[in-house]
C-alpha cells in the first residue's frame, strides 16, 4: 500500500509545490490533507508560473486524480476561483478532482472574526493571513462547523448558519463593536455554491481506500511546515492543523501502515512568515540577499519573508517527529554568491548551557542563540547544472554536511523554480 507523504520541514514555503508537481507524474492520486487557502504552492511550467492554494499540484498532470481531504478547510470563493483558473489553462478537472464530503467550509464570519481579533491583539498578533483558517478549525472542534455534506440539505444548512451567525454577530457587536453580518445573504450565497461544488463531492476516504487496495500510488501533500504544527510547532505562532506526517492519516482517512516514504522538503536556508521566534534570522545584507535572490515573498499574501541560515537543530527535531526517509533540498541556487555559508548545529540556551535539542516552549526558544558551523561558499550559477557531480565542490560539501547531520539521504536537489531545474540523486527516479 504505497503512500508517499511530502512534508514541509521548516516554517513552510520550502518549495513543496514544485516537488509535488515533479512527483505527480509518477503517481495515480495526489491528495491534500490539511490547511486551507492560507498556503500557496507555486508551480513553474515552462515560462508560466501558477499558484495553487487548495487544488493539489498534481492537477497539471493529465490522468492524475486529485483529492481535497476531510482535514482541509475550504474557502468556497477561493476554490471556485482556482478551478476557473485551471480550466482557463485548458485543463479539465471533471472526473479528476474529488472533494471530501466531510471537509469543513470557511464562512465569511470566520474571516471577519480573524480580522478583528488580530487587530485587537495589536503587538501580540499571531501574524495570520486573514483567510479565516483558525476560526474555521475552532468551529470544527467546537462541533459547530459547516461541512460540505451540510450543503446537501438546504433546511439544515439554513438552521446551522443562522445559529452560527447569530453567535458570531453577538461577538462582533458586544466584544469588538463591529458591524454585524447579514444572515440571509450568507445563506443564499452558500446555497448557490452547493450547485457549483456538487460534481466534485465524494466519499474520499472510500476512494483512497479502494485505490490502496488496488495497489495505486498515492502522494499526500500538506500545507505550511512542521514548525507550524499546532501541537509540535512554535505555539502559539502556528497554524491550526497538523502539517506533520500524522496529519496525513487523520486528514485523509488512510492507515499509518500505508505510508512507506516521507520526503522532507528542506530549503537550503530558513525562512519564516509572520511573527514568532526565529533563532537563525539574519537582519543584514545576507538576509536581504536570500530574500531578493530567492524571491522570498508570500505566494498567498505577498508579505516579505524573514530569512536566515539553515537551522539543523530545528530540522533534527522535525525529522524525529515525522520520520523523514529522504530529503529534497530546494533553492540551493539562491546560496550562490555568498563567500561562506553557515548552519546552526547547536543552541546556547539560558544559563549558558549548549544543547542540540529544540526547545519545547516559546520562552526557551526566544532566548536560544544559535551556534554555527561555517563552510566555504560558492560563486557559480547553479541553474543550469543537471547532475550532482556538476555542482561546485563547496555546494556538494554543504549538501553532504546537511545529510550527515540529519542522518537522512538526499534524493532531490532543486537548482531553480522550473521542473527541469531538479537534480535526481543517483538511485532515485526523477
């Protein structure tokens, strides 16, 4: 029962979309298991760049089926815009895109609540994308969420929506002194959405179970990265779901025993969007170099990403909680032009203690100072390199250093945004 899970190993934005797109040609199904439209996967095909927020990256490969699992929270507006964009490219989604009937929907009140809550927090803001993801998951676990299946019964939908909106209006009115939402307008909007989404809705757990029984290859993709996991990330500066490997099981309804490959996407340096501790952050010309050369601006929000050196303390932690079987190193080309490259292998924490353990609490991480290993840099342009041996010696040494530190082999090295700019390490199919 072969399932490959592609994991973001850092704070997201590692380049998962490109690797998923590359691997999609080898599998039967690509399934998204968590998150929402707050994450963007950027795909470069030829000279064109496309950003997907909800539809799995495999949609660009003819014959590959795509699943949006029950663990995803769906913004209907974003989903329909994405489907229209894909159709304009001449890609047929009929019979190829399947949406779980148990997936929860993001409602207009989720976005409003998140917006006013972030504004009220002021300096203590989490730094969310404002897409309503967190409030939607809150309602899910409070057992008041609206699921795709609720769209099938108009009377049930109206009843649930009215109860929810009355509660949210009370919060907006009494707590935040904000304008209330129009109940009937939202009801009508989602009744209309039902007509659009209905052809894609299915029992995806059954679909995936049958695919596994038939020996089909499934690729599971998440959004964000492991350090944003609500349980294992830098809480409270995290997302509201599980981007880690365990999330693939609960977000798709597949058994852990079906997973035989966990590919960690590792950016050659580290970035973070939003607030929260970031031990290796660089507020200097090197950080700006990484941002400018790497085009480090959010695919969803356009916000500039915070940039820093590779953090192997954090990566060893995420490797432990996910069980990485192999690495895909991305954006190695962005490091070109640096006289030296560095990677944090230890932290100095409170009291002068040196540790290789990633602090489990926020205050400890805030006070941690990274201790670096320094390696030679390289000046060569890597974007045309097609083999591992073709890389400069210093770049190969850097890759070897990372692999040995994590004790995980490297399968892929990305040297640019295009599909063709990917080196498959010997013994691993490209």
